[in-house]
C-alpha cells in the first residue's frame, strides 16, 4: 500500500499553490527534483505495506493466477500513471486529484473525492496497524489474540507524534521504503531456490473470477501515482522529468511485486493464502535463523512510518474539508505554533478505532477492509481520469492515456462489485451536502 498524500478536497491554500490549469510562476526558484530523486519519490509513494499482506491475500482468492493479476494491474498502471504525469506537468497544483476534479467537474465531485479519501481510504489505517501487529506477533511467537493490542500500540506513537506537530521528513519516508524494498529483494533472493513449478498448477485454480478479485485487491499495491500532481513544482523541468521518473518507478515497483508474487506462489503454494504474513513465511524458508527477525523488525518500523504519514494526511484532509464547509466547521481549528489540526486528528483516530473494532469483531479478516479501501481509491481515480480528459489538450499523448485509463478504471469499478457500496454512500452524502448548501438560509 502506498503512503497517502494529503489531497485537499477543496480550494488549495492560496499561498503555495497555483490555480489548476495555470502556469507556474516564472520567477519562482527552480525545483530540486531530478529524475533520480523524483523516481525515488514515486517508488516511496507507491511501494508500501502492501508487500506485507497482498501476496498471501491474492493467492487465497486467485491461486497461482495471482501472478497474472499482478501483471494486469501493472499494465493498467501505465496509462494511469502516465495520465497523472501529464496532469502534473501541464497543470501544477498542490491540491492534486481533488483540484483537478474541482476544476473540471465542480465542487460536488471534488467533495465526493474528499469524502472517499477521508472516510473510505481511512479504512486502511487499522489495516496497516494490524498488518504490522501480525508480523510482530508472529516473530515473537505470541498468541494471535495479542494482535489487536499490538495494533493499538503501533498507532500510539505515530498519533502522539502527529498531535505534537512532529513531521516525518520525506527523506525518512524514503529511507523506510528503501528498507522495505531491500527486505523484499533479500527475501526473494534467498527463498527463490526453493520454488517449484508444480505449485503453479492448476494455474487458474480459482477461475477468472478469482483473477478479477485479485486484481481488485492489488489496486492497494499500485495506488500512489497521483503524488506527482502535488509536488510538480518541486521538479526540475517537470515536462521531461516527471514522465521519466514515472517510467523508472513503474519498472521498479512492477518488478518488485511480480518477483515477490512469483516467489510466493512458487515457494509457498496454496499455503500462502492461509495467513497474513507471507513475507515472513518466505524468510523462514530462505533464512530460518535471522530472516524472520529481520523481516519482523522491518515490518514494525515501516508500519510506524506509514501510520505517521497516514494520520497526518487524513488530519490535514479533514481540516481542509471542514474549512470549506464539507465537514463541521469546528474541525477546521488549528492548534499550537505548528498549526496542528488536532480536532480533525481526533476524528481520524475515532474513525480508525471504530474501523479497528469492526475488524477485530469480524475475526481480523483484512480482505473486506482492503476492498473498501481499494474501491474508494478506484472511485477517486475514475473521477480523476474523467477530469484529465477535460483538462488535457484534446488528442495529445496525455489525453489518449487518460482515455485508456478511463476505460480501465471503469473495468476496475466493475471488478470492485459490492465494495462500491461504501463509496456510493459517500457520494450520496456529498450530493446531500450540496443540496443543503443551496437551500436559502431562513
């Protein structure tokens, strides 16, 4: 899963951002991000805690054909990532997808985008906490009943840090992602010799419906390409650098997930779907002594970093929604010298605690929660692609990529199936707020 970026669903802060569709200030200092650092930023945004859980979950629903699901999502990511790269290069605005949606489709669509992020994608917070807890509990050999307690403990430090206004620097987030990527490379390298071709038969053991289900799950893994729309002004020569950095990141992330999925199926077979710690099981196979401990420590550290970014992002988003009247105005308050949105953070923590309680009550089955998260992301991306069709020059390369991506996100919406109930309800809420705002004040 990617590290989320705080998408402002409404009007971006006037000082740091240029209006969507406008040209950057010619007198502004040039950006510092070149191809190398830009590629690293994209990899850090897309590659996340998905590697801890998705290989096992995908194998459970699709069997060996989960490898095909990864390949299909990677192919679908090309036009999606390319469209966001074109938007970032031509329409620099730190509001990202939401600002593009507002410019092209109006405030109600932008409000729905904000609700999908704040209330839908936020389901991922307890999922990430439980993922980290599963690995910690498995490494120390504790009873699985301790997972909820450990999950809460993993949230406490990030919550306190965000409450106090401590910011995790981009270099730290990048370092954490690099650590996770290194762990994946090492685990795949030491476990791959134990792979067997027999575990890939029958390939379509769960049928094509299983492949479709795994594709829907893997949206979690390949989300994050919108990051460039938020930091386009930080790139040096964005029209050249952003597409190149996007291409490099596509290759790195794609190879990492494909290699991990092939190794998971080849080494663990159907057993990969019986738990939620496939990466740990691979480590036990390749390096039974030190491997599990290393993976467990990496999982806990990366989980903490991702949760810090999550809580900060959603608190900022909630404050922005309240600022523009899409949530209660009281949540727009900022506290302390650092201007921390503590009220919005408190709401985020309450939401996360509620989702965690439901997750515990349903036996810690992560799959339904991952589906709500991914269906909300797909809904955001679908509106983003429609907005791109309206904003990008007609029949340009970016426009054609947006056209293909619009069709592909339509397919992803179909594959999401019943999971679309959640974003559908939130979209109705956004429409209800629009209707209420239009009523004359008595």
